[in-house]
C-alpha cells in the first residue's frame, strides 16, 4: 500500500513539474512574440519616418527647381 501511495505521489509530482515547465515555456513564447511585434512596429515607424522625410525632400527639391 505504501508503494502505491509513493508511486501516485511521484506521478503527481512529475505531472506538476511538466505543467510548470509548460507554463514557463508558454510565458517565454508570449514574451518573445510580444518583443517581435514591438520590434516590427518600431521598424515600421522608423521606415515610415524615413520615407516621409525622403518624400518631403523630393517635394522641396521640385519646388525649388520649379515645375517641368
């Protein structure tokens, strides 16, 4: 009887450890996902800013030279 109790406790502990590991992995995956999204938004904002600056410079250059 003591053997069955120990086996049941060992199985429960193993199951709990697996569940904890999955929770840690899930939290890490979510953090990675959020970091990638944040990096993508920052990159997009930077590229948009560069594009708008380029367009403004081109527009100013055309205004200085006059229409063709």
